[in-house]
C-alpha cells in the first residue's frame, strides 16, 4: 500500500489527513495518509527511514522553509518562492520539493478580483506568505509585506494608515493568528479602514470565519478563508505525486 503524509508540528487539527483519507475511500485508491508530527525538523530523516512506502508528503507550519536543506532538489516555482509544501519521492528515492500553495491561492483569488484590486498587503513573512507573494507577482498585483519585525522595504502594523488602506485594497492574512482554538486573536489592524472595495483573504480555514474576516466584513469588505485554496493545492499535490 502506498503511503502519503503531512509533515508538521501540532497538526492533529490538519485538513490534509481527512481530505486525502476521504478521497482515497471515495475513489477506491489503495493508499493511506498519515500525520508525521515532529517536534523539530532534525527528526525528518527518521520519518523517512521508518516509512519505506512513502510516495509523497505535504509540509505545513513550521517546516515549509526548514525542510529544504533535506531535499535533493526543488522545482523552479519552489526555488523562486523559497518554501516547500509538497514533496515528491521519486522512483530512485530522491526527494523533490514543490510548492502548490501559490497555485491554490492564485486560483481561489482570481474569481474575486476587480479592476481596482491592484495593490495588496501581506500580513506575516513566513513560508505561506512567500507563496502568496509569488502568486500576486504572477497576477501583476503590487504587494508589500507587513511584519512585527520588518526587514528593509516592509511595513510595520503602525504604518497602516487610512491612506495606505485606500491604496492597498487586498489584505491577506498569512499569519496563524486566529486559528482554532485561539479564535479571538487577529492581526492588529485598524479595521475601521476596510471598505466595500477591500478584499480580506485569510489563509486560515478553521474557523471558517476568523476574527480578521469578521471585523473586515463589518466595514463592508469581501472576505474569503483558506478552504478553497487548500482543496486546490491538495489536488495539485496529488497530480505531482502521480506524474
């Protein structure tokens, strides 16, 4: 039996295992999907040694960047993004890193875009934010990162004036703030600056309506969570494992 799995930390809540287990059952696929919950990335080689039938893996927080040094190669998208969320185990045993997050984000965002959505703010600078940035660049949307510990060219939360919000009408939360069970948390934004012209995209999918989404919607913003992105990136990962 082929084995696939998710590499991450504290991933009991994970979407991937339930999604793929259901898919395998529904489509009569002789495969199993497991969670590989490791305390630190140094344990990754042990996962490989102990699971000889592994054919592919998804990667989630906090290992999307840290896992790269253990791989034999990256596809060109993952290389440019600098983060991996899908690993294909080749027939010769080599590990190739891919990124399907950018595809899921891009394809779920496209139907919501309007002519005025030309500038975006990305909240957070972790592995998921890099896939968002890559997708926005490919869509021709100018973006700025917002961080609590900014690097050159990045904004801090205190910079987010009404003027900035007028220009940047897409706001993407790529931080984990608001994820179950800490559902009362949200990024520290001036939510009164959201308008009906804004699109507030939260990569979080549990809960389905986050505090970030709720507060943005109160001021007229269109909101979307990460569930469609997840389904799209999961199917793209399946395509890669079977190519």
